[in-house]
């Protein structure tokens, strides 16, 4: 009993299993041969890995990595590449594009970061997508459609992903696209040396080849087609119009003619209208769009004696277009990128920042724009900047630190917004965006759903993930079914029953009657529990000591330096070959799923854990437990590298 003058926080516990420094067994061998008896036995628990939980598309990343590395084998007659492609594209139909340009929040979440470095998920995904391109893989879908027609407004990542997921569910669609070509931001917002057009075109064609997906290009809904017409012609509507307008700098004189948005700059370049830029270019940003702007500006260069009518702002504004022959006379441009945050805290991908520096971009970090300074003609001549501090997300200039950067072109890449003018004002939530429910329905408009940047500008993979959920909601709406509650961990989960079925190991039908236990039954999967829709497994649950140091297999780069950047529009990334992809996939720790390491079999002191018979084995069903032998010592759970084994099930 502790003395009464001690506070509860100062009292020592009266029950302790071990004394301080008492960490050794009293007799050698006790830990193995007698162990720690309990009334719990192992159960095999499937959880979602953090890579997948961090992926806005909800891809089964662990699944297709296990396929590439050879842990999960494909059905007879199917190659590893095709099987991985089909698993990957269950969630995201653009593996080539996402493998190249996604900023990869999955890699930030990867548990391998607690060993040495994340798994190169992007690089393996690119390998899968590029293999599909080389092998001509196509998507599978039902031959017959439901007879329902869905209007999809916007042919970007969200719209195309929506068409893909709807067609897989048997529904036809019509895509309305205001531009000449499909692709949205993948085509018009990202330069072609990052999203090679041959791969982009093929990934779009693969969706259209599914059939019953009509495309109406150069058609702006609200102007060319009224909302009321859509409601009469179609059974449901998916709004995926994206955000194509850039925000102006929030400083005086930012409406000068040579102050433009990063979105407009990149669109003019990607359409081929902008062939050269200005001598002195400043881009204000710090994200991926700003990196694309400055990298393109360095590649385009400038022409010192350019006609005033052909200045970049006139091309970006759509008044003129450059002649491709102008490129022969261009010289290098002086390009500066400014950011509120230090380089290491910029939202752009770290390797993109390094590429920009290598290509000769001057990055001024920790500064903010204060004012656009004008010349006698009203054009911007310089951008007045100041060092800044950031409190609660808001920058404030530091007094006495102001300076000027001379400029011929100022590009704002500080965010994007939607444009719901021209007949779509009824959808506007007052911020140029569309409100969405948790099922991605448009509030107050039955049959209308929404996905992508028009909800909130974010990543391409976010738009694709939202489209998948919206497509599921549309499917339920068309079937007049109640929208199902979304799981806590809302991703594309591994399905053991589907895997057993694929392997011809379906459980037998359940015969209703009195049943006690399932260990000797074939109608259920014994001692397996699926918590993947409720739990993400963390590194604390893994046996990290199992994994030796293994350096990443990096993709090659052909990026130019500052001397060779002018006119360099070849792809910068060199993809992995098969051997490299298999090696990198092999670094995956298969968090939350057995990867057949045999630790539990080898270390069980009672020989209670055993491999299932080969003709009954499949992914997720590799080991079982003989409960007549098990003493509940928990050694198998301790040595399981993937956190797949829990001590549960009560008395044995």
C-alpha cells in the first residue's frame, strides 16, 4: 500500500510481471520448450497495409507487388505481367501515367521506411503499365449492357475512370469533353516529357475499346448542351469537369497583361501554341504545377527580338500561336521559382525539385510576393518580394527584407479553381466548386454525382478514386438500391473468397444445422479473419528484424543539365526492366498478409503450425494451426514479419 501523500501518478504499480532489468529466462530453453502458456491460439488476420490506406485510388498495392515478386501466382495461362495489370487496374486504369507522375503518398506511408527506405511503388506500377502497352493488354467487361445511359461531363482522369468503372458494371456512358482530345490534366496540364503521349493515348484507347462509351468532343455542357437536356436523355449524370482556372497572385497589379496562370501556361504549351517564352520568367508556387512551369520555360527558352504581338501572354490568352520554326532561333531563358516554404518543405515531389535545380532554375524559398511593379506601358517589369514567416498557414512579410526580381513574364501557380459559368451556375457552391455527399452525390439533385477537382482540387489519383466510388453509387442508384455504407478503410481490398474461387477452392455450401466449430468443416475458412475494411496495420505490429537492409532499385534518368535543357523534350524517366521490377517488388514487406516466409512453422515449439496441403494452398491460405498441439505460447505471432498472426480465439 502506498503512502497517502503520494499522488496517483507517483505511485508504483503493485503488480509487475518482471522486475527492473529482469529480462532473461531463468533456465536456457524455457522460452522454447515451455514457453508462455495462455488460453489463446493464433488466428490469421488480414489488414490493410498503409501504402494502400494512403493511396487515394485505393489500389491493392500489396497485391500487385506480391504478383510481380512471385508470391501470388496467376491463373493458368496468364502471365505475371497481365495478372499484375488486372489487379492494379481494378482501382486505377492508368498505371503508365500514375507510375510516372503520381507524387506517391503510398510511398510516404510505406512501412519499409522504418527499415531503410520505401518500396519504389511508382516504378513497379510504371513497369506494369508499360508492359501492358507492349503486350497489348485489354480490359474485360460484360458483353451486354444494362440498357442504362450515364452522361459524364469531362474527359479527364475522373471522367474516364468513371466511364471505365461504369462499363465494368455493365452501364453505357457518353463523355462530354470541351477540348479536342480526352485526357484532361494528364494531357493539358502536364508536359509530354512527363506523360508521354503514346502511353497516355493507349491508356485512353483501352477504355474506349470496352465499347458502349460514346465521346462528344468540343462540347461544353451548359453552353452547347443544357443540364435539362442531359436529364431527359440520360439516366444519371457524373460531373467531372475539373478545375481549369488558375488563381491570380493576391497582390496589387497582378492583373497586368504579362501576369498569367500556370494552368493557362501549360495548356498553351501542351496544345503546341506556345513555342518560346520570355527572357526573364518568374513562377510563384512551390507545388508540382510550378515545377512543370519552370521546367517547360527552361526548355522553351526565348527569342530576344520577338514581335510584341507574339509575346507569351498573347499566346496563352489564345489570340495568336507561335510558328514551330521559331524554336530554331531560341536562346536560354532566366527562370526563377519562388516558394513560401523552404525547399525541403515544398509540396512538389523532392526529385522534381532536384531536377529543376539541375536544369538551371533559380529557386528562392522562404519568400512571398508583395507587389507586381509596372512599367510605363502597364506591363509587369518586376515582382517585389519579401522574406516571410508562416503562422497558422498564413504568410506574413518580414519588414525590411523587400527586394525585386526583374521579370518579363510572371506566372502564378498557387492553386486552381473551377469554372461553372455558362449555364452551370446552379451547381456552384459559391466557391466555384460542387458540393458532394459521402457517396459523391450532388446535394439536392437525385441522379447527379460528382468526382475530381471540381469537389476540391487535389491529385490525379484522388480524382480517380472518387470516380470509382461515384460509379459504385451510380450503379446502386440505377438499380434503385439503397446506397451502402462505405467501409472505414475504403479501398479495393484483397478478397480471399474470390482468390479461393479463382483457384478452384470454393468452400462447400453450408448445410443449416447445429454446428460447433469450423476446424473440420469445408463451408468456411477456419481461423481466418478479415479486418481490412476496419484496420490499417502499422509498423509496430511487424517483426521488422526479419528484413535485412536492401537498397532500392532506382529507375534511370535522362534528365538534362542546365547546358542541355534548351529544346530537351524527351522523357526523363527510364523504366525498370523485368528483373529490376521483380527485385524492387521483392522489397515489399507484405504488411497484413502472409508472404510464406515459414517463420511460424519453423519456430513453433509444439509443431502446431503447419503448411496447408499444396492442393489447398493459395494466397492468404498458406498456414493453419493444429489446436490439439497449440499451447498458446504466442511465438508464432512474435516472429511473424507481416503482423498477420494474432493470438485470439479464446480457450483452445
